[in-house]
């Protein structure tokens, strides 16, 4: 729980605030998970702070929630391209991805259980998304899209989860599945630099 709170603080996810009149604060809860190795041995106890997004109302607390997700056919095409070209394929999981999505809506949450600031009479005004918010996947996808384009990638017009970057000396292709990326291309050095 302390590690999760540290990641949230390092990311400047929220500001302590008064709850404005006419606004409501969404509750938070802790979710716990055991990470196991292939033999089934526990390797990590994971805690995630989750917003009770089921309490959000469309048109009041958020507008749009859609975020593109790779279809299995897209993943197969990317892997087939890599196989045909003899390219290495790398997988990347973005740690705490949703915490990086910038919110465009005003969202207030209650203070997290076990981590109350002051007397507990304040709320937290979110700058960035939390897991559980209805708009979190869209906010993360918008942030990822912006960053990939800043790195010189071009989004496919046919499939919005595929990006490519090419110039005279290199070519990279990236497929996005929520917070997982498939990265491939003919040059391992380019993949590692990415």
C-alpha cells in the first residue's frame, strides 16, 4: 500500500482540496493481488488504490470512455510481419499506466482508507486518472498516443492501435493493448532504445 501511495504521490495524481458545493466525491478502496511465479510461489503482494467508478454518471462525471484496444487479428498480423522479417518481438507492460492519464474532467475523490491527510475533512482533486474511473482507459490512451507521436510515430489510419516509425536507417512498429505494447522491427538496438 505504501508503494502504491508513493507512486501516486510521485506522479502528482491529486491535490488536497475542499469539496466545492454541488460536487460529489467518489469513494476509493484498496484492491489486493498476489503475483506468483510459474511454479505458483508468491513473489509479490500487490496493492492498488481503485476509484469506485461505478458511482460515476455519464454526462455528469465524464463524457467519453472509449479507448481503442488491439484485436487478436491485429496482434497476429504484427507477429506475422515480425516472423516474415526475422525480427525480434518485445513485450512491454507499462507499470501503473492509468496513473499517467491526464484528466480533462473535474473529479474529486474521498481520501484513501488508511492514508488520511489532516482531520480527514478534505477531498482529493484528481489531476490524473486512477484505476476504476470510467474515463481512465481513455485518458491513458490519449497520453500514450501523444507521447508516441512526439517520438515520431505515425498512427495507422486502418487500426488506431498500431503505430510505425520509419526513416532511412530504422523501422519500428508498435501495437497497443491497453497498457501492454508489442514492439518489433529489424534492428534490436532501435527496439531497446525505444
